[in-house]
């Protein structure tokens, strides 16, 4: 695995307490105003993932797992695109309550939501064709307590919940393509890097966000 843990400052963003408090507030705002809250990495990041899935002509009934679903907006967009076998998990009860409210408002009863920690999943969480991560691996990387071990456990769990040959789509603002390839070398092959916004500073061009598609080795 990569050795980046010493380069990340431990942060509240890596703790369950932070996300519980964040989603409790967002749930309150949603009930008052109907605003689902922030979309991680913006709307274009969701469209980018959905375009890739559609381009592969992946059947609409394929099982999809949204890891760290937050407000559930990605699941809403997938459902609106015709996908019917959708599951979202989050270790924050407040996040799942918010996503349930958002999904009920959109009239999408077939979307499944569960309070689960991807690092400690139950046995029935398995056999997914596609797993999607927008920022959850980033948050795990910022955990104040043994982030490196948690990253290894994440990769091990991912190997278990995906079916052989399944796809893993990850969007990150903390990790480069090369670093993510190293982190997920255990059981995964890089298929494609998705285009993300670039910036230019001091004559050098770079990406603030990395989006990759891996396939589980069979």
C-alpha cells in the first residue's frame, strides 16, 4: 500500500462525530427548506460518473452501491437515469435519515438505504456490479486513529462486496492517479481515468480532483 498517511494531517473530516453533526444540521435545513445540501465535487462529478456507466451499456438492473451516500443525491440522479437496483450506505444515521427524506421527496421507493460502515460491513453487503466512492476514501485517509490500517481494510472490504469483474469508480481530492493505483493494487486494475477540471498556476497545469475507474481482477 502507499505510504501517504504521514502527509495527511488528521482532521475532524475523518471522524464519525463530524459527519453526524454535519448531517444533523443538513437534515434540519432540508426539513425547513427542502434543500438537500452540498453535492460533493459538484454536479458535474455526478454527471461524469453516470456518463461512464451509460457508455459501458451496463444493464439498468445492475446492482450499484454508493459508499458514504451522504444526502443520497447521486442515487437520485442514477434512479432518474433509469437504474433500478440502487443501494446507499453511510455510517452516519443522520446522513441516512437525510437521504431517505430526499429520496422520498423524489418519489423513488425502490432505492435502498442502510446505516452501515464500509469498514465493518455485514455479510449481506455483497455481489455488487458497481461500487462508487465520492470522498469517502478521502475522509478515511484523514482519520486521526490509524488511517493507514483503515485504508487497507477499505480495500479488503471492497474486494469482498464487489462481484468478480465488478467496477469501482472513485473520485478523490486528496490522492493522485498514481497514488490511488498503488492503494488499490491489491485486487484491482485501472481501466480509465475520467476527465476532471484542471487549473494552471505558475506555468504548471494540474487537477484538483482525480476520478478513476478500476475493475476487480477475476
